[in-house]
């Protein structure tokens, strides 16, 4: 079957009953387009016009599910300056603030879900003086040029407060018109820290056995259901297929986890991998190169454990043919895309209309493609032409911006921080 036909098929989510119009998912990407004023933390994290513009572009791209980039549920534990924030103690109306971006993402039929997060020990020292985590621990310095203060173990009270914050975040998203919420439980952020036996050394009900380490995730799901009783609200999760670090969350635990997530009526499970300590946004195995997806071999092993929930695999997909193969071979039902949708926010539309066979080349060196994507998101936000990183000279210019040889563009009067 023609890849466009395979990828153009709709799919029903089993628990919410919501229909995803095609097999593409825009994976969460930190936009750094929300208000930022370090002296007034309570006023940080409001979506700006630029944030809405970016989702307008992605909405026009017809991606089946659009996931809003990570939204911390606590204003003290950000992933970066300029994050969107939903904090129950903020004085502004988050429902009204998020409505326009959600509406823009959904304007052409996409489903929109918001990714709720807490950076835990991965909150960099530029935004966090005292990070918290499952245990006393420290994220190694120097990852992506970031440094971290040592994190202290969260108290029992703080853990219950975090659970309540996720539920509050989901309720805000629901009231703002979003179709669902995604728990960010991948990439070494707080929930991933709880899951990892390497980071989580607790001896209470939140640490030790797999059941205890995963307890926080299931308490959050329970709390969301209590706060948002509407069954049609999607609960999704992004989890690691593997932490890619000895002693971390393993694929065996991932297989157990997906079975438990299904029991908890989680609609959409997005598989990824790696943490700041062991980044995995490139091929770890030669054997997966042909199939493009970084995590497809893990997904093949995890797939038999998922009977009802819909499985998405994100990372590495660039061409329609391997994307469609992953769906046809039932490795996953949905393919997640991130960096390609920064260069071409309408890539799914072009593939579905038979106008493209896949993403344009990216001539930026692979380790710099994430900051390059942020530069492209900011161009979308500011209605500037998106730097075409397929062109060598543009890729070189973008690289010079990243390494500080050239100034980064920043709209005059922007309320979000410079990149
Ligand atoms: C600019 C940028 C920001 C990202 N921010 C997030 C995020 O907020 N939450 C998340 O789960 N993953 C985040 N990621 C990871 C992507 O969602 C995705 O898992 C990864 O880039 C691999 O997919 P790709 O090969 O299609 O880019 C980010 C990636 C990029 C490039």
C-alpha cells in the first residue's frame, strides 16, 4: 500500500474513544516562547503570541496529534527559561491563557494534548538553585552546556503535592479545550528519575521495588481521573523504552510498565529513550538505521505487551516509507516526529497529499540539531522564514548562532527570553 494511504488512516483511541485523524504525532518540543522574568516567578510561563503562532503553523500541518512542549507543573522546577507553566499557585488564569494555542493546534482537525512535566534534578542552575528528585542526587554537569545543583530528596508531602499539581495541570488543559494530557515520564525528568533504580534510592513506598518506583505515575493517573472525570479526556504518557545506562530503567521494566499503563486505561503510550546522562536522539544501533526509528527494535519487543492502548514510537523517522513500514509491521500504530516538524511544520500534510516522500535533509551536525530546531520554532513564532537547514550555507549560519559566533535572532520587545 502507498505509504500516504497507510499513514492517512485514522485510528480510535480505546479508552477516550477519540479519533486520531492520521498516524502522525508531533512530539513535545520545548518552545521557550512563554513569559520569562526571573524576578517575578509567578508571572512566568504565560503563552505569548509567538507560542500561539507556532501552534497555528503546526495545526496547519494536519498532524494527527499535536503535543504541546513540556509544561512544568511547578514554577520552581523548570526545564528551561521560557517554558509554558501551569502552576496551581500562579495568580493568572491558565485556562484562558492556554485556550488560544490549543484552539490554533486543533483548528484543522488535529487532536491536541499538553505534556505535563517536572524537571526534578534536570532543572539547570540557570533557573533552579535547589532542585529536588526522588533521592539526594546530582545530574552530571556539562550536558548540552548545562550545569546542575545537587538535588535533595523530596519529602512525602512534596510528592503528594506534585501529584496534585499534575492533576491540576490536566484540569487546566481540559478546561482550555485540550483533548488530553501527557505525563512526561521519559528522558530523565522527575517521573523518569522515580522509575530509575539508579536515581531512586528511596526506602519508603516510593522507592525500591518496581511497584514502588512506578507508584507516583499511577497516583498521578488516579488523581487526574478524579479531577477530570470526563472519560473522553485522553491520558497519554511518554516513557523510555530504555534509559541506555547501566542500572537504569530497562526494557524489561518498560514491558511491565506498559501492561500496568494499559490496566490504568492510558490511551496513548509514546516510546522514546535516554536521559541527560545518556542522550539517545541518534542511532544507538546500526541495525535500526534502515528502519530509521531509533527505538523500533525495543518497540518490537514491547509491542506484544500492549493489547489495547495505542503505541507511538518517536525518534529518527524521516521518510514516509519507513514510517509506513513501522505501522504496517505493527511495530507501532502512530509515528512521532519532532525535529523534522521544525524545518517543515506541514510535512505530514505534504506526505498525505503525495507531495513529499519525507523530511528534507538536515545539514546541521547531529549534536546541534536540537538547538537548531529551537531556532526554527522561534522563526515560526515570529513569522520569519524558517531557516532551511537542508541548505549547507544556512546550516552553517545556524551553527554559528548556536556556538555564539553570530547573534541569535530575537524579536524586539519579546516577552520570552532570548534562545
Ligand atoms: C527542540 C526540541 C525540544 C524538545 N523538547 C522536548 C520536550 O519538551 N518533551 C519531550 O518529551 N521531548 C522533547 N524533545 C524530544 C523530542 O520530542 C523527540 O523525542 C526527539 O527529538 C526525537 O525525535 P526526532 O528524531 O523526530 O527529532 C525535544 C526535541 C527537540 C528537537
